[in-house]
C-alpha cells in the first residue's frame, strides 16, 4: 500500500478573512477507507471539495498517485457523492447512473454493461426504469452511490452520505459501504460529524479542529490514546479531572487534583513535575461500588448517585462528587448490582485505566 497515494501538502483555503483550512497536510494510502471527522464548520467539506476540484486551495498542493490534482472536477480521477444525492428528477435510475459516462462518449454497449454492473453492486438490479421519486430514501442513496462508482474513480469522496437516512437504515448502509470498499479496493474518503459512524467504517481517521488536524490514527488509537482534551471529548464520552503532576516515577505519575483528590496513573508518556494536566477516563473504565473499593482509597472518590439512564446493553450512571459529575457506564450482563438514586457510592479506577493529557 503506497502511503502517500493521496497527498495533501500544506493546503490552505480562505473565504475572505476567514481561514477554513489552515496549512493542512495529510496522506491517505491507496485502498484505504479514511474518515474526516469534526464538528460543524471545522472544514471537512471544504477539504473534500478541494480534492474533488469544486474549491481551489489558496496555498499548498494536492497530488494523487504522484500527479498534481489541478484539472476541473469532471476530469479528475476522483468522484464525489453528495449528501443531497443530486439526482436528476426527470431521469430514470439507469439514465442517472449513465450520465457521467455519456458525457465522456463511452460507447453505448459499454455504458449499458457498466451501469448494470454498478446497479448490481449496490443491489438495485431491476429498478433501472424507476424515477427518483419512485424510490425510498435508501434506494436513492444507492443510486447516487452507483452514479459515483460507475466512472471507476481512483478515489471515492463521500460527503455525509448517510445523513438523510434513519438510524436503522444508516447502520445497514454503513455495513454495505464497508463491504463495497472491500470488494472494490477503491480509496474511500468519507466526511462525517458522527464519530460512531467514522469508527465503525474507517480504517483511519483525522479529527479536525478549526481547519487543522487535531489527530490522525486508527479508531482504536484515537479512542484509547487521544492526544488532547479536544479529541478525547469529541470521540466518545470522557470524564476529565484537572490536576498538577505532583510526582513522577518509572511507571507513571501522581497527580494532585486539589479538593478532587490525589490520583496515581501508570502511563508511558513523560510529563514533567508541576505540569498542569487533565486526567481523562472513559465512562466504561470507571467502577461503581457501594462499599469502599478493593485497593483501599487509591484512585477512588466518594459521591452520591444522582442519575440512572438505562440504554439496553449498558446503563449510564451519574455520580456527584464534590463539584463534579462523573459518568460511569456499566455493561448490562450477568447479575447487575442494584443502585438507586441517592445512594452513597464509590467511583474508582485502575492505575492504567486513565490517560494524562497536558492542558
Ligand atoms: P458541516 O459539518 O457543518 O458541513 P464542515 O466541517 O464541513 O461543516 P465546511 O463546510 O468545510 O465545514 O466549512 C468550513 C467553514 O468555512 C465554515 O465556517 C463555513 O461557513 C466556511 N465556508 C465554507 N464555504 C464557504 C464559502 N463558499 N464562502 C464563505 N465561507 C465558507
């Protein structure tokens, strides 16, 4: 796998005085399923549109397979599927999918074959004569996908492709996209603001913040080892406790969190004594007990249970401890402990359950 197949090199894009993409560099490998993720307005779509050719960078270059991407959109070996699907309402499915090929003067017999293959790929065989209004939302989405794939792009760009679908259909379509990606081996770049969607589909992802990249990695790397409070909070839920590194030893640090307590964390990253840090702990890494937890009072805090949210496969608990609310997620399996709102409880965590982030 060539690691710099799609090479974005120090690209910036401004709109008036506003910088939407700020000196951003990123390499996407051939055949990769890559997600651009971030809150609304962070520049995801602008970056995708520059790859597609609908926007031009003010600075920097984008190359694909060693060649600069400077052609107009329809001449680029990339194709984009839009959130709105942008289907022609007066054309049937076959003509919608064939549109790009017809513009390229592909012979009719080849167009027919390729359209049929694309429709089969997205499991729409037999629906070629329908008009878009005669299709369900999910079917329209797949027509748009077939239309983007029929030109056999080197890179398929997907801008929030599942946003218009309901939750169940969205989950089914996520699996279909993963299957399609595996079958085709095409490079997929998807834009989404939905972190679960990105984690479920992408092999690697970039979390964006104000036109820059906050972190790039596999879903596991980003979830388990976020590099900042921003990334930790954007991907999944996290409990943050502020403190200062009080002591360091070969295994980790002791962190003084003032009234919130004194904690011991085993972590490989060295942070100097006196550094202000946040302790970040995922809700599922916290333990909740009525009695003083085993290991006495190491990494344990006393509090009051103030909220219980049953989610089927897990239950989320909120515990007030001092002036902070901690969220704990317990899987609903086997015999569950019984808690009631108002219970005096202990919240605790193992030495290696938390990460230390510099503030
Ligand atoms: P969303 O998830 O809401 O689509 P996004 O991360 O995709 O957000 P972009 O659409 O890339 O964000 O926009 C980034 C910023 O650039 C936004 O603040 C937006 O208002 C601004 N922007 C985008 N296109 C233009 C334009 N043509 N003219 C002026 N400002 C623009």
